[in-house]
C-alpha cells in the first residue's frame, strides 16, 4: 500500500491513515494490534473485500482494482481473527 490515506468505501470516517506497507513476495506477515485498530480492515483491502475511495492498494506494483477479482482472491491467503479451523 503506498498512499497516505486509505478510506474504506461506506465507512463513516477514515479508518486507516498514513499507511505505507511493503510486503516482499512469498513472505509470511502477521499483523497485530489492539481491538479496533484496523487490522482486519487493512488485510481485507488486499483481496478487495473492501475497496478504497482514496489512495491505492497495490500487489506486485499493480493496483488491485486492475486485477480480475477471482484471480486476485485465488492468489491471496489470509486468516482473520476468531476463525475456527476444527471443532469437536
């Protein structure tokens, strides 16, 4: 992500501000923080579960809005908080 302000469509306020993040290819990244700090919002921008209305999110130097949505989502893996992998 390479812009100063990221605004999530439909949000009442700027959820994420002054974000610049570069994740090298094939690296595992863990994002931690306090409740309500924007961790999930940040991660959900990559596969376009939300779109930005200002700024941009790029994967491989290409704005995610230029990718075919299915192709983009097939290439991104994420585990959000409170997921249950197994129950019993």
